[in-house]
């Protein structure tokens, strides 16, 4: 799936880009009214409690962008992926 905008964070890996073939956890979170509503949190400590977090990534995939365009930005989901060590 093509990502049009991606933000990746990973603890203790300054400047290195880590990529996981398959994320441990993936979910789509709705963003509403051009980003004015829809703040969401993902508890990575709970998801990766046994092993620790390798990376967290949020992205606007092609599917997410299509939803945003069709609804004129009223509903624009973003995909969240978490990779555990």
C-alpha cells in the first residue's frame, strides 16, 4: 500500500530508519473535520509490554487519502502501526 505521508518514531535509534515487514499491531484511527477532531492515543507500553517497542509509525495510506478526498476531509483516517522488538 502506498503511503502519502508517514511519521516514524523509534526509541534509542537516533537517525536510523527501521522497517518491519509486518507490524505487531495495526489499526486505522479516524481524523475528523480536517484534523480539528480525532485525537487518538495508542498505549505502546501495553502492546509491547513483554519485549519493548521497536517503532511506532503513523501514515496516510492510499486508502486513507481516498476516504479523505471522497468526504472532502470530513473523515480522513490515518493508519497506526506498532512494531515490538
